[in-house]
């Protein structure tokens, strides 16, 4: 079942319940059973769904429902909270620190996207000023080293591996040692996968972990593996202590329930999502937008509320129109930054804007983020109208970038960073295309 279907089934179940004249235990049970079936079809593990059903029944008060409150909203909110709680393990995964050496070991089945994800993870950190390095300890799959080498070379990340050596432990230890000497702060060890879970694989993982003593083991999982996610994650977690999960291939119509299952099996948080084959198709994982998407509430419900709140009334229809056309220009980004700076408290506004929260404005660093936004706006002040209104990504060529840098007294790399940010947001906002724009106070209709 794809996510769209899941949200459709849940909406239908809620609608049926809302239509009932009297909401009693039976009607509520029917509704919850319907929702349970939908979640199971979306690959959320059976035990989790069962637990969730029990919790919701504890939370949802039949008297409240009978008193004419918005039933649909109350139950939807309860499901939303339950799913968020499931994904929010409360246990922070180990967080590497820039400038201090950390060894990160990646595990997962063959084809899960492990090697690709290792490079994405390295590249993501490299862009933020880290000094990552890649070690290929996959001696099982022919071509694994070549693949890693190719990716690493493209991203200009140092790598280590061998065509001759067949002992993965030896390679891993040598690679880690070498990069420790070279003061790399993020040493990423890519390990073998197998087509199936098998004892030899888990024994190899155990030996590798024992020899390299990783600070963090990341389990990589393909989002489409379905109900198998729970047992797969659990099996890896038994041989090495998994500290975080990365779910790949989440773009398009993937099922989402597997991620919940992996989190439950490892008690470790999802930290990133793979959203495509390319190096930069990698997103920091945010619990709330993910669950919104899973439930088909749209990432936009809170955002829409916020738009109605922060954007001046006379500008709302025009902005929403532009957004629903899916054309996110630099000018729109500029106007959004303006709204955000005018509004305050900035943290609260940011937390609602899709794509803005985790990346552009990490919690507790509002001041820095505000300075960053002002810096971006200064650079945009040096842009021409054509540049601000363009939807053609090729327009921003080298000479334009240099002119903007000169005009704003910044470096070329600052302008590039701002344009990268724009691209990232444009990609997220392009999902608004065709969006039905709800009126204020009508969020439950989403
Ligand atoms: P490994 O065997 O686990 O190391 O898997 P690979 O890294 O070789 O990836 C297997 C395939 O999945 C390759 O074709 C990758 O390009 C592709 N892949 C990896 N991550 C993603 C993703 O997030 N989205 C999509 N669409 N493909 C991905």
C-alpha cells in the first residue's frame, strides 16, 4: 500500500465514524480496526499497531467525542501523537563532533543502498566543514570497492580499500588506523551485505565491530522491504548494537511503515532519509513531517496555519497561488525570509515551515540562523529582477555568481551556499504543486 492509499483509508475510517449519530464503544472500535488494517497494509509491524490501538483507546475519551467535539480531529491527532512517539525513541543516537575522531560503521543487506548512503553521509558532513573518510570493508561483493572508490573520488573524499585482501576485518582496521593518523574526524566503514540474513554475515559484523570499535553503528534499510523491516533490523541489532537508522529510497510512492518498525526493533532513531540516487538526495529526518505524510495530513497543515498567521492578509492569496503552482523563486524565498524576520519569535515560526526547521535552523541556534538569513538576503539584494523571478536553475552561471558576490561583499562560496539552500527549499516546496489550499481553521479537512 502506498502512502496515499494509507491516508485515504484512514480518512475514510474517520469520516465513517464522524457520520455516525452516536459514537459508542462499538463505533470507535470499528474505526480503530479500520485504521489498524490500513497501517498493517502500510507495513507497520503488527505489535506496534496493536499497542497503538490500545493506547489510543486509553487516550480518546468517548464522552468528549459524544459532546460534539471534532471527532475526526481528536482521533487523527491521537494517531499522529502515537506514531510520533513511536519514532521518537527519546534516546539520542551518538552524535559525532566535528574535529574529534568518530568511527561510524554502516550495516544492512545487499541492495539496501548502504554504499551509496555511506558516501551521502560523508558528503553531507564534508559540505559542513568536516573531514570525512571512507573505508570499504566489503570484500564479499565483487565491485563493491570500485563503487565506493568511484563515489568517493567524485565527492573528493579520501578512501581506503583493497582488491587483493579478502579479510574485511584487516582492511577495516588498516583503514581506520590510517585515517585516524590523518586526523579525519568522521571515519566511515562500509561493510558487506548479503542477499539474505545469514549467520556468516552477522558473525562478520560482530568481528568488524569488535576490531574497529565504532562510536556509532548505522543500520541502512530500503523503505520498500515491508514487514520484513522489523525482523531484519532486530537481527542486525543482535549482532552489533545499532545506534541509528537511515531509510533509503523514500522518494516516490514508497511505503513508510517499515521505518517505524526498524525504530521499534532497534530502539534507535531514524537520522536521515535517502531520497534518490544522487549524492545530495539525502535529508535530515524530521519526525513530524514524516508522520504527517504517512497519515496524508500533508506536511503543510501546521505550515498553512502559520502562513495565515504570519503572512500579511493581502499577500496571502498571491503567495499561496504561487506555491500551489510549484514555482518557488528566489524572490519567494526572500519574501519568506522577510516574513520570518519580521515575525518572531523566530524559532516558533521556523519550526512550522517545511524544510526550514532541521536544516536551516537547528534548535537552540536561532541567533546564528537569523544572521544566516540576513546574510542570504544581503546577497539577494544584489540580484537582478530576472534572477529573483527565474525558475530556470541554469540561469545562475559563474559570472552572475561572481557579480553577486562582489556586489554584496561576500565570497563566491557564500553565494553558492545560498543558492544550494534555495535549491533544497525549492525541491521541498515543489511538492506543493497542485495543493488544495485550505482556508483558515479548516485544517481537519486535509
Ligand atoms: P548496497 O548493496 O547496500 O551497498 O547498495 P548500493 O549503495 O549499491 O545501492 C543499491 C541501489 O540502490 C543503487 O542502484 C543505488 O543507486 C540505489 N539507491 C541507494 N539509495 C537510494 C535512494 O535513496 N533512492 C533511490 N532511488 N535509489 C537509491
